[in-house]
C-alpha cells in the first residue's frame, strides 16, 4: 500500500487529531516540520515560537512512543525547505508518495497553500471543537444578527454543561452582572504556574534567540508549559486557586499582576495540549462540589463553549475576505508604542510591557487598553491585526482575527460587536491601578495633561457620528456630547487632534 504523509502542524499537538484517526498500524508517516516561514510571515514573539517548537518536539516523541513513524525536521536541519509546503514536497519525494492527509489548519493562508499543492491532499475537519462549520452555518442561517449569547445557550443545551434538566443552573444563563469588580491592590494572588526550561526547551530557546532576533520580545524568562502533563498542571492550578475569583475580577487590571485570576490556558487549548471538554468538566465539578461559585464557573465556561467557539465560527463563516475589512476607514499607522516605544501613558506602558515580557495580556488589557487606543486613534485595522497575531502566545488567525477586527476594531461593521468597545480613561481608572502612576490626569477632560483616552473618545464619536448616533446603545453618549458647551467641545477636538498629530509625526504620546 502507498505510504501517506500525515501532516501535523505546530498547533495540532493532540493524539485526537482527525488526521491521526487511522492509527499507527496503517504504516503512514507523520510529517512535522519546524520552518522559518511560519515564524516570520508575521514576526511572532520569540516565546510563542519557543512554545510551539518545544511542544512539537515533545509531541513527536509521544507519537513515536505510540508506534508512529515520524519524519521530523528541526529548524536547523540543512535540508529544511523553510516552509510547510516545501517540507511536504520534499517528504513526498523521499517517501515516494503523493498522498497527504491533514486536519484543516486554522488559517485560510495555509488552507489555500496546502490545497494548491501538486499532491493528493485529504483535508479532514478539525474535530477538536464543539461546533463544526456545518453546525455554525446552521445556527447562523437566516439570523439578522449573530449575537454570541444565543449561540452560547445552544452550546449549553448541546453539552449539558451547567444544566439542571432543561434549565440553566441557578435559573439564569449568564451571571455577568455579578462579575466585573474593580481591581484591588491587596487581592491575594498566587500567580500562574511556571516551568523551568528543560533540555528540550533550552535548546529551542537558543535556536529561536539566534534565528528570530529582532522580533518583539525575547525568549528570556520563558516559563510556559510545553507538554500535556504540564498543561494539565496549569489547568489544575487554575481550578483550585483562581477559578473561585475568576468572575469577580475578570475585568480587573493591576500593573504588578499580569494574570490575576485568569486561567492562562489559551495557548494550550489552541495548540492541542488541552481540550475544551476536560477544561469545562473540571470547572463544572468545582461548582458542583462547592469549590467555586456559579458566577465564576458560568463566566469561565461561557468563554470556552461560547466565545471561543463563536469566534471560530465567524472566522470560517465569513471567509477569506474577513481580514481585509475596514468599515471605519481607519488608515493611521500603528504607533511605535505598540512595539515598546516611549509613552507617558501608564496603561499602555503596562499592557505593552507585559506583552513584550510574557507574550500575554488578558482580555480586558487587549480589548480596553491596546485595542481601545487603536480604535479611538483610527489605526489601520490590518496593522492592528498583524500586531495581535504576532505578539500573543495564543494567537492563531481563526481566533485572533475576529477578536481583533470584529470585537476590538469594529472593522467588520458590527458582525461580532453590537457597538464599538470604546471608553474614556474613566473605565480604565475604575478597573485598574494604572492611572495613579500616570503622567496624564484621568480626571482632566481637556488640556495638556488630559488623559488621551478622554479626548480621543469624543473625537471618535464625533467623527463617526453618521454611523453610530442611530445605535440605541450609543444614543446617550451623543446626547451628552450635544449638551456640552461648544467651547468645551472645540477644546476636546483640538486636544485630540494634537494627540493624533503627535502620533502622525512619530512622537511619543
Ligand atoms: P481566560 O480569561 O482565563 O479565559 C479562559 C479561556 O476562554 C481562554 O483561555 C480562551 O480559550 C477562552 N476565551 C476567552 N475569551 C475569548 C475570546 N474572546 N475568544 C476566544 N476565546 C476566548 N484569544 C486567543 O486564544 N487567541 C488570540 O489570538 C486572541 N486574540 C485576541 C485579540 C483581542 C483584540 C482580544 C480583545 C481578545 C483576544 N483573544 C484571543 C481572547 C482572549 O483575550 C484570550 O483568549 C484570553 O486573554 C486568553 O487568556 P486566558 O487563558 O488567561 O483566558
Ligand atoms: C505559529 C507556528 C510557528 C511559529 N512555527 C511553526 C512551525 O515551525 N511548524 C508548524 O507546523 N507550525 C508552526 N506554527 C503554527 C502554524 O503557523 C499554524 O499551524 C497555522 O498558522 C495555522 O493555524
Ligand atoms: Fe491610561 Fe489615561 Fe489612566 Fe494614564 S490616565 S493610565 S493614559 S487611562
């Protein structure tokens, strides 16, 4: 029988991948390749590359132990073709076959490239998700708006998670009104799990430091889990120590605590070291056994079977053109502050600084600090998208693009978000401890020291009035703006333009 090449990508590191379902007995060969192209098509953070290559090496060993033949190409192999497609062609020649089996990648770029190979490619569904493409299309069909909340309820019914018979536990689907407490500096925090690099990880760190020099961030301090056992430890640590407070402090931000009560499991879910089922089951058990309150557990499970699945559904439903959208016609270049350039804004310094150091920021930092600033300042969404895809440890296009372009930048015209996620500085002040240490004054609405979010917020609403004033959820903002005296409005617009001019000149803000 002709040998088939079974391609396993760096974010497909689970024995449950559909492309492995025929088992090692079929005498196929698994192809795994560390390639420069995947690390540079956007300049990925060195810790993200380290995570992926280390986890690939360890997963290849796991497959060999399970009886698979694995053809593994390290990054520094002199014969390395440098790209996934190049490696497949090389292996096809070596094993004298034109048969390839793979699981659908999480990015149109790679799906198209692989489908265009002069080989016979069988692309199977990615069954690691709760909702298949067909399930999501069925749900979306005929709906005027694709709101996550309704999709989520269907997923709760489908899985039976947090259900008492036909009803949601506690009589409500969503307990968000109990969540979102502001940050307190004296919160008891254990911090996330950290793993000392072993020999495999150290070798990869050296290689990455050498080959991807110049990317934002460094490998220094890399402490992520890189195999299944370590990822399970992270999950266990979260369920025991952080889940009980997850809901309450989900939106809080503290300068000296980058993770707070977040799980930090997205990298492992996204590369296959953890699965949604076991993660949600562990959270539900904590609730049923009285170890975590319902508002926390419901909020957490909603992120996974609600938001995560919904976001993926949107990416594949909307197709290749989704990432090119720019509904608000924003064209300004991404300012240097996103790459660690000088800034007087304490919140941006904190969010970008921890992103550089850890390749991680939690949801509200991504949405309401760096995302909010880019949207208010009118940054080209394609550049914002590339930034998020590059710098975060968990970023793969299927999950990053709808979050960035849809939820955060409103570039899709309101498919994901019913209104733009914008705020003035007062939201950041309420939810964080950033403003106390800032050169700007969050209480100042105009003037040299006025918080840039305060003036840019009104500038955004004013310049997009035609689009948003009819949005029921934004009417009050426009009424507030209209009631302001004309002199104050002029001063705000003029101060905002000073900030924007500084960004255009490349001066720090
Ligand atoms: P927790 O807050 O502990 O949440 C638990 C889990 O829920 C996460 O691990 C994640 O798997 C899931 N989840 C929560 N919110 C979302 C969401 N909006 N979309 C998908 N899954 C969600 N998430 C990514 O996994 N990859 C990305 O590239 C990514 N890019 C983002 C870009 C922007 C602009 C924004 C606003 C959000 C983005 N998110 C992304 C969603 C979210 O910020 C991260 O999933 C989360 O911060 C990961 O950290 P955590 O594991 O500590 O999450
Ligand atoms: C992100 C990434 C990186 C940095 N390197 C590799 C690699 O060397 N080999 C590989 O198979 N996959 C890598 N990946 C993950 C891919 O970019 C990812 O599979 C696609 O973007 C589709 O989600
Ligand atoms: Fe950020 Fe404004 Fe607060 Fe400074 S004052 S930390 S710029 S929100």
